[in-house]
């Protein structure tokens, strides 16, 4: 059942999104669907007739935040407020989340919401006028031992190539400057184009060939599907930004095997080296440097101190620009769930801290590379309190620019980098 079938009288809607860019993208489709049917957005929960929570179950902490919001909704309902509440997104049909059923009037786990994964074809109400997310596939077939995505989003489905490319073209014509191709396992894309199957390197190359002045990103790739052909396409396609998030998850081969990640660290490092070499050979100036980020989980069941030291080694050697370090939290239905959570939280916090210290140093070292260089920065927003503009470089570095005007938002400015910190760059508009 679609949300609008149940709630026939259009009113004001309050849409909250938890989680990743895929969820943001899904919310953009929900917003479009509602507004097409006469609903108006509101930024206040109290003034809404319809609340939609697009949830994330990837970590327990995300689910806990949803309970906090659910309590507010329950309180509003009890105090006589006429409000209908819908829960969608990565909802897990598990004991842990069943309690949410009592608070929400309608719970539609992802595959039911738009009935099938072809919901990706629905138009979107983009959240920004210069940055856009284009979902190219959804779901995942990999079943990493810690991950609930294959249970909440189902198996992989790739959107037809023409549809993806038409959306990119429309965005480019509309003046969008930053376009992301999204998928849980983006580089295993296999979309139809007539009778042919288009693989991710071809899709990326065809997106790159679209006219327009835009920067092209994609996320999240799986190392096992990062082919030599994709590396070449990335390095040779001028619109593809010199930034990549390549999740390692652990630096230890035994843990990787337990996580059901089908690669060893030697192969992972080999990919990193090939990527760096390809950018060195094909790009100009600062784009010769590929900014790399990763995802790491600390405290996966069975991770000994020696195994953790392998992750320390990986992070030290690869010298990441950014790392998203998560403390392991068991998720129902996953194959690691029966292993429990044997590593004490204090130990996980300690390991997380050690990795963050390494990251702080490597990120600072990498950021110093941009010192005194003049680079293009896409201006994101103006912070009136800090009297500064904030934006992103092509390598996806946050750049703080003192002064400036908010009429630059959504524009690309030439910025001379005057200072580098671990978490960003500082500069002046040239
Ligand atoms: S590749 Fe692994 S971590 Fe990524 S969505 Fe699939 S199962 Fe989850």
C-alpha cells in the first residue's frame, strides 16, 4: 500500500531521514510523491499532519535515535494532536524493532513501499539545487556477516542505463555541479540497455561523456568489484572526481574472512596502488593525488589485539584522507548475530581512538599537499556566526573560506589554500 492511499487528505508532512545517501535519495522520491499529491512540507513536527520517518538500522545507535523520535510522536498523539505516522526505510522485522509497530500507523519496509525496486525510477524532489544523488542500483547480494542491508533492501537491482544517464543529463542541463551515482554495491551495477547489459565502468564512462560542467562521484564500491577497467575509466574521465571511499572494514585477513568480505589485504593494497598510479599517469596537477577514504569496524567478534594491529598497519600504510570508524554492534538476522558481542565496549572505544589518532596524522599530512595551491571549491553554505563560507573541493575536502557572500552558494569558486588541518582546509577566494 502506498502512503498516499492510506492518508487521502493532503496536509503538511514532516519527513525525517536517518542514515546514508541512499536514504536521502529515497526521501527525495517520497517528497516528490507527496508533493505531487498536494502535501506541503513543514520543518516542525508539531505542525505536521503526516510524519514520515525514513529509518536506518545499520547500527543500534541509529535505531535508538528513532526510538527517541517515536516517543515524541507518541507524546503528541496522546496529547490529542491529530497526526499520522509512517515508518519506512531500513526497517527490520525483528523483535528489536517490533515495538515501533505500536507507535506508527503504517510501517512499510523498503520493498513494500514502492512495491518493487523499480521505485528507483520515480522522480525526485532534490534536496539541493547544486548537489544531486542518482540511485543506480539498490540492494545487495554480498551478505557481509555484520550487515543488515541484504535483509532490509533485498537483492541487487540495477536501474536501466538509459534512465540513469537521462537523469544525469537532466541534472547537468539544470546546472547541477556535483552528481553522485549511488548504490549499496555501486560497482556491481548491471543495468539493461535494450538487450545489452551495461557494467559500471561503461556507465561511468557514459555519464562522464554527458555535456556540462559537473563533478561526478560514486559510492559505495566493493573492493572485490573494483576492476582494472574501472580504475582506468576513473583515472581517464575528467569529470570523475579524484576521491574514492573504498571500504576495507578490517586490516586482518582472518577477520575479513569471518566478515564474509571476499578479499585479502594484499589484494586491497594492490587496488589502492593501481588507483594511485593510474591517477598519477592520467591527471593534471593536484588531481594526480587521489583522496582515499575507508570504512572500518573495530571489535568484530574474535578480533584479537594482534588482528587489530593489522588494521593499525593498514591505516598507517595507506595514509587515508578520511576513515569512518564504527564500533561493532550486532544486528539481528545477520550471520554474525549468533556470535554475540564479546569484545567489551571500553576495548572498542580504545581501538577506535587509536585509529582516529592515526587518521588525524595521515589526513593532516595529505591536506598539507594542497597548501598554497589554488583549487576549485563548490560552495555549500554560509555560516553567519562564523562569518565564513564552507564548501567542498573536488577531492571532497571541506574548505572554510573566511568572509564571502551567500550568493556564492552552489557556485564553484577559485580558492587559494592558506592553511591545512586534519579535518579540512582553509583558504581565501582568489
Ligand atoms: S557489501 Fe556488505 S556492507 Fe555493503 S551493503 Fe552489501 S552486505 Fe552490507
